[in-house]
């Protein structure tokens, strides 16, 4: 049934990793890029909408600058990405144009998706491009990243984009056949996982460590991306980009790579946006009664807040943490951190006497909460 849904997918996000798009870091592999664009063009002619999330800007920039080792300094990474993005965009534009398709380059940072207005603007822009038959090519805006705002890897970015446009399927093309039960390079008995439920905790133990020197992702980030994409109902396939006709075979429903099936009930748009926040304004430590209230679908009242950590303003996204230190929910606060500290552990009826005004009887309304 799930494979049928993959074959029937109308909107796909295709993420292409750095190790695939370059000759082991030695410049862009134009022949491979040409193969993927040919397949995407065929899917587009079949009426499907495709967004490409592409790594490779830094690897391309390293080649153009004659650097053999990925730089550690942020300023050098930014300069390298700026050089490489020119080559990456040129490669996609030229190969897609051979098939009569227009492309658009979109560079994103986490700030673009953490701000609600910019999130909605990005969503509208992508929807318009897809309606016009344009293939958006998205990359993290490495020219302006800092440690505080970067996504960390394009697998995460691919999942965020899948949620942003409510894609049916996220395809992660990598240099591995999929997820194995153990690292096949170290354990000859390791077997390929054909299908799993996204978010299954046992998958993280199988996923191993980091990726190559040219990219920041490893299988662990792909498992996490599948879990994130599943929140909007998107299935994820992790598969080798070296497979012959890989995208067309997936579109026919062929079982290749590892399929991560999505949860049955996608999150609503605002709650999906909340779940996607990588940078939170602060943390609210709750008592056991407040945790039970959230699990029962109720709002978070100030009486259930034991401690407020961090500095944030009204409307910020914050984490709600259980007495055991586990994040059980997150939401948009009705009060800034200073006000929240003053009304914590107090009944809602006392807010006006403490602050001199009442914005809302609850710190977070249930409509602005997502509970895990």
C-alpha cells in the first residue's frame, strides 16, 4: 500500500548529497546531475511537482578555489559557498534547460523558517513556482550562516522543505544503498532495512555516525529527517543516487533503498511549523500536573510552570519540559520571559494583580501547542 502511495505521489522533494554531486569533492559531476535532471523532467512531464534540495556549493567552491581540505573558519566556508553557488546554479540551469524546464534558486537559513511571516512567504513563493512549472533548487544559504542559524545538514533542510510545501514524498539520494542494521563497512552481517516506521527509536542505533569531509550529514541525520518529514505526512526514501533510473523506478513503486513510512495523521500547518523549530527562545519547566493537563489536550496555565529559563518575548516558541527533563511539548507564549517568571506557580486569577494587566489566562493556549 505504501509503495502505491509513493508511486502516486504528486509532489516530491529530492535531496541530493554532496558525495553524489561531486567527483569525490573534485568539482561537480555534470553527468550525474544530467541524469537526475533528465529523470525529474520526465516526472514533471507526467504532471508531478518536484523541488530539488541540493548540497554541493561548498564542495564546488573548494574545487574552484583549489582547496583540498574543507575549511574550518566560518568566513572561509561562507566565501567558499559564495563561489560554489555560482557553479551549482549554473549546472542545474543548463541541464534542466535542455529539457525545456525553468529553474529558480532559493537560498534559506533557519531564520527564514523560524520567523512565521518569512515562513509563509517562502511557502507562497514555492507554491507559485510549482504552479508555473518551475523547478526550485534549494540550498542552505551558507554565505551567511553562523553556528546559531545553520540547519546543520541538507537532510534536515530537505525535511523542512517537505513540511513547508506539504510534499507527499521526500527522496534522499545518498552514496549508500539505504539504512543497514549496522555499518556494512565494519559488519559483514549487516542487512539493508527495507521498510521502517519513521521515528522508531531503534533506527537511531543502526544509523552510525557522520558523513564525508565534503558534507555534514550521515545516516543518523537521514533517520532524523525522515522522522521530521513524517510530521506532515510525507514518506521518506533513502536510496543510492547511483542506482540506475532511481527516481523513475521509485515513481513506478519499485522497492529500492529504505522506505520510512509516515505517521497516519499529519500535523496542521501551524503546529507543523512549531515542531520544525530548531532554535527555541527558552524552556518552561513544568510540574507533573501540568504535563498531564497538556497530554489531555488542555492549555498551559501559569500555576503549572515551576521555572522559566532563557530570555524571550511574547509570541516566541519555547519548549515545555517535564520534571524528568524531557521535552513534552512546545508552543507560542502569551507572555515574555520576565512576565512569565513573575506569574509562574500562580493561579490565572492572580495575573492582573501581579502584572497590572491580563493578556491571556494561560501562558500557552492549546491551539498554539504541540504535544509529543
